[in-house]
C-alpha cells in the first residue's frame, strides 16, 4: 500500500463543471455498489473523480483518478485516515494511503466492466448506467465536490429523487425496520429505523377519517432521508478526500450522534401532525448541537404549518421591522421573519411561572428575548396547544422548557377563524 499526495490533479480542483455527474449501479464480485463520477466515462479526462458506497453501509468512499482517458478509467480508493494519513508539521494532511485500484473500460451499451484489485486480490466489476445530475458550475472536480450535495440534502435545500439525485436516491433504498406504533384517536403512526443510522422516525400508517396520508408521508420521508444523509456524511468524513481535515479526529467514523436521536410524535389528526426531535449531534466544530425542536406539518399538504393560520398573534415583519400582511408574507417567505406579536408574548409570559420548571428559566436566560425570538408551538394529545422554545443558542440550551399548555378550545381569544379548519371541534 503506497501513500499518494493529497493534491493529486484530480483532487480539490476548483474548476467549472462542463458535464453532468453520472451514476452507475452494479457489483464488485457479488457485492452491490453504487458509483458516481464527475463526468461521463466517455468524456473522461483529468480532472476526474468519483465516490461510491455499499448499500448496506451507505458511506461514501472516495475514488481518485490515477489515469483516465475517454472510456478508460484507472481509479484509486482512499484508506481511512485513522493511522493512515501523512501530515505536515502543522498537523495538516498532505497524503493518504491508496486502497483498492479500479481498472474500468466503457462498452458500447454504456456499461463499465473491469476489475477491482486490493492486496493482490482481484474481483470483477460490472456497472450499469442509472442516471445523471448537473454539477454546479463552481464544483470541485473531486470526491468532495460530488459529496457537497449532502449538505444541501441535510439542510433540506435539495430534495432527493430518482431523477434529480439518482446516487443519493439509491442510497436511501434500503429496507426499514419497524420499531413501534402509536395511536392518536384512530390515527396511527409507525416508527421506522434505517439499520445503518439506527434512530426511529415516524410515518403515518392511517388517518382516522380514512383519507390518504401519502402527501404527508412523502414529506416525512424527505426529512428522514435528510437526517440519514447528514449522519452518513459525517461518517464518511473519516476519509481525507471527504473532509477529515475539517473534523475532530475522535469523530472519524462516527454517525454524529444520530443513533441516539429521539423523534417523538405528540399529535396526529387528519389535519395536523406534531413531533419533537431531540438529542446531541456533533460532527466537528466548536460544540455539539444540543437540541429539542418542535415541528408541525399540515397533513393535507405535507408543508410546515404556518402558525398565522392558527394564532392571530403570529405575525410577519420585513427586515426593516415593518409589519407585512399575512397573505402577502406567505407569497414571499424569504423576505420576512415570522414571530409573536406583543399581545401573544404578553399572554405567554403571564402564564409562564405556573407551568415552567422554576429552575429552567432563571434570570440569565433572558425570558423576554426568548419569547420574542425563540417561541414555538406544538400540539399534544387531547387537542392541546403547547407553547415551547426552539432554536436556542448553545450557550443557553439549558434554558429550554415547555412554557404553557392548554386545550385549544380554552384559547379561542388567541385563534384565527381558520383554526377550526384544523380543529373542527372549535366550530361546535
């Protein structure tokens, strides 16, 4: 096994992308793999790179070009950086150990065939074209450049689909394991676990009125895939070509805390679904993301619930602080910030002390700022509305608490006329 310098021509080259990234699916020996290249093999020329995964693992492995020409590829896998990377006097990685070597040739039917060789052992490789996606013009032509899409998926800026993101779509095609079920007055949730990332995430099994949960489940699936992508991308950063130099060394090969993530549904009806996500996620950086976040979606549309449809005091301001009418604000969401008005904030503050843990909100938390900037809502069994907190900075994460909970029927003075569309009992 020899060391390769990190700055090979195919690595970390910030070059405009002139071709689409292409995805192939096939086998090494008898083992399934999915591979993505920075350009079609028929157009191969340096800079050129790839990444691949074994479906039962889901973790990217970098492929770096040793020599490529049109229809001919010789690529080297990287070894993980644990005791296998060369560093300079400042601790910066300058090289990595070469692992298996791929020798591939393109056939007339766009099939790649060849061999995979590691420590004198050879396996046949057969890969069939699956699809492609455009690379952004400023993409690095490198494994890292290909894997950059993972951040967009994790932050839900990029939706995963068979046509638009074939490589990452195939990564998510794995049998999920049922964990548990919950019943909510005739509506049922089933929790499913990806055996690679290990945390359970909900899907709607049935709704009390017999309507289809397909739209909501498609949205839930995208969120589950986003979280899985984030976890697997963290584990892939054990390779130099996929971000080891940005990592805390003791996080290499870690799923970033996702196996201990807790997702719990608190409410489900034919109109709304609320859940919380909590845990401590860390994939390098200044500190872990210690969080308890509340989410609510409109079951009919699969979209996050706009609280202005429920609460009169949930209002929008532009970035100059000017109040924007709700109907207008909904048409340009990136131009406004939503939050509670003074009346709603005062209501929650007036009901705060009897409901809160007295040790949770001490003077150092800055209650007024929390109510203005971090107030959130979830719904709980029994048609209860709970005011809580969200997106707390790490330095005050210990200030998190539920603030006030009451049956929504007792809060009619706070509600919009639309609220009865989500809670039909309000119209009785």
